[in-house]
C-alpha cells in the first residue's frame, strides 16, 4: 500500500454501527471548557476599517446550518444550481474549489426524496457535463435513512448530497501528504455547496455522522477505493 498511514487514519476515523454508540457517549459527555475559540495576545486587536460589502459577504451572512425543511420539493433549477457549485467550467478543470495538482478527488451523489423530476432516485453528478446519471437502485426512503444520520431535523429534506473521495487520484502524486490534500478539497466542496444553498434560498446542513460502509454500498462503491467524506442535507 502506497500510503499506509492515511489508510490507517481513514479506517480509524470511519463511523460504523459498532463505534456509533461510543461516539454518541463521548459527544454527550463533552463539556466545552471556558476557552475562547480564538487566539489571545497581550495587545488587543487593532480594528480594521469597515470593508465594502461584497456579494460573498452577503452570501456568507445568509449561510447558516438549517435543520428544518419544508414540504415543497427542491425545484429543478435550484437543484441544478446546487450541484453546479461543484461543476467544471472548461473541460475537467476550473472548478469553484481548488484541488491539489488539479487531481479532483471529490465526487458527489444525490439521494433524492423531494427533488423536482428526481424524487426516489440516487444520482451521480457529472461535474464535467454538469449532468446526472440515475443509478439503477431506488433511493432508500427518508424514514429508513433518518435514524442512521445521527442528527435531528424537522420535516423531510429534498435530498442528501453524499461527497465521496478517491484518495489515490491525489496520493499517487503526493504520497501521504496527498491524504491531507484530499480532505482539504472535500472541505472546500462542502463550503461551495453551503454557499450555493444559501444563494438559492435552500436550507441545508452538513451531516458529518454518516456510516461509511453502508453508504458506499448504497452508492455501489463498496468494491472501489472510494472513502466517504461528508453528507449535506438540502431542502426548501
Ligand atoms: C465537518 C462538519 C460536520 C458536521 N456535522 C453535523 C452533524 O452531523 N449534524 C449537525 O446537526 N450539524 C453538523 N454540522 C454543522 C455544524 O453543527 C454547524 O456548522 C455549526 O454549529 C456552526 O453553525 P452554522 O453552520 O449555522 O454557522 C457539521 C459541520 C461540519 C463542518
């Protein structure tokens, strides 16, 4: 194996039905200390001038994690724009997010419950053609999926976007350092999706507690080198 340390790390960090209980116990036992989540120096920060408000500022102010979903399906145009946050603009390169060596290790799938034209389907998002391929098996129902997500939401989201990574696209070039790069890229995609959801007036929240093996099976990727990165619930 070319990158044994990254392999061991991803194995140790994968969530499954066995380590889930221990994680839940740990999370509920966690008590935040008094520390502020910023660095502190003897001198107070010097105030910066008021910046001119940019389109990015307006989006950033709009973005927040939303866990209540309405009954309206995600309209097709907004769904297209949401996935389009990860699209390639000129051939396979030039995407919203940077990727180490232009090796683009992140792939997106959409498990659809209420999406105009696609409800009940699992879709692979092709970022180069900005199109979707429907997988042969139907999407698992929301009722079956919800208890396994490890988060609380109200209502039914329109879809769960599942981001997976193919680490060897990057580790083949960068070795163990590439493992770090792959996760950084996934984080950049997460942010693009979050901002695109805000721009489209969609609600959304990252679902960090997906069980890896089970989702890779659902996506037909269990016999590949794919690893789960994150889920993103989106809806109206
Ligand atoms: C990697 C990651 C995993 C997350 N997983 C969850 C999750 O499983 N459940 C949840 O309700 N929120 C999850 N969140 C959302 C955070 O709780 C949220 O971003 C944080 O509380 C800050 O709030 P804001 O997004 O509204 O600014 C996750 C966020 C990140 C970045």
